[in-house]
C-alpha cells in the first residue's frame, strides 16, 4: 500500500540522488563510487520502510540503544546499518553484533573491545576511524597526533575490516567552509598510505553532514 510518507521520501531521495550525481560529475568522479548514508536517527521505522520501498538500503544511526529497536523491528528488510555516533566501550558488543559499519571508532581501547566482540560473535564489521582535525574538545574523534596508532591497531585487528576515515568538521556557516577540512582529511589519508597503510584499508572517507554533502 502506498502512503503519503512513501511519496515524500521517494521524492526527497531522488532529489538528493540527482544532486549527488551532479556533484560527482563536477568532481570527475563516478556516482557509483559514492555511498549515500540516509541518517535515520530521530526517524521512526515507518520512514525507514518508505526509504527502503524507494530503493534505499544504507542507514546511519547515532545511538546504539535507539538503533537496536529499529534494527530488530526492520529485520525483515535487507538493510545496511552504520553507526555514526560516539560509541562507549561498554556497548562494543552490541555494536559489533548489530552494525555492518562502525564509522565512529576513536581509540585503541575501542578497537580492541570491538575486535574481541566481533570475533566472539563471528562478525567482521567495517570500521572507519573518526578524526578530530580541529581539536574540538566538545567533539569525539582521534586527535591527529594519535591517528597513526589507532589506524595501526584497527589494521591489525583480525575481526575488523578497516575501510577509512570519518570526519565531522566544525559546524560550517556555509557549506564551502567544510572544504578545507575535507581536503585536509584526504591529505592525511594519502600520507598514511604513503607511510605504508594499504590503500584499500583507507579508501572510504565519510565527511560532513547533510548541508555540505555536495562539497
Ligand atoms: C546527524 C548526523 C548527520 C546528519 O545530520 P544532518 O542534521 O542531517 O546534517 C551526519 N553525520 C553524523 C555523524 C551525524 O551524527
């Protein structure tokens, strides 16, 4: 049955996809290299079902507890869940069992807890290391001077699939304000690869929020 919610979400999704494709072409990239994560935090399962009906599969949640209820309620759908919010070490087990991607890994201790939890439950979640480029104490993320250590630990972890870096830059006034931070993260990634981290482990950069996705 088609509901008004379905139509609204399908329209929004195709609008965002068109903007994403246009931005990819401007940057001489293939849109198929870009993964759109629909942030479903604060949205109910109905909205997620509507997005699924419109063809979307990848969803981001920022709180483990809130996500677990939705993941259980939607277990009949083949969805790819990403954790994008801060993860406390005491929730590592639940996170490793429930999320296909954990984008907010930000300490060696968390790497070790997740690795242990994932191997116990026979999972191998993809992980991104969240970086705190601006030295914002209010935000989570690894300071750049400890990044090599955390990336190294994640690369060595047998039950984690290291895929790249994540960044939430300082709140921009304009979308363009995010560009220097995005450039900087990309150059940090390139340096890590030059220093010996295999490129395929750092291929993905998850950066910014809704307002600056085209940048
Ligand atoms: C909430 C959130 C987003 C999306 O938020 P918007 O308000 O839609 O910009 C993106 N990334 C992270 C890490 C978030 O927590």
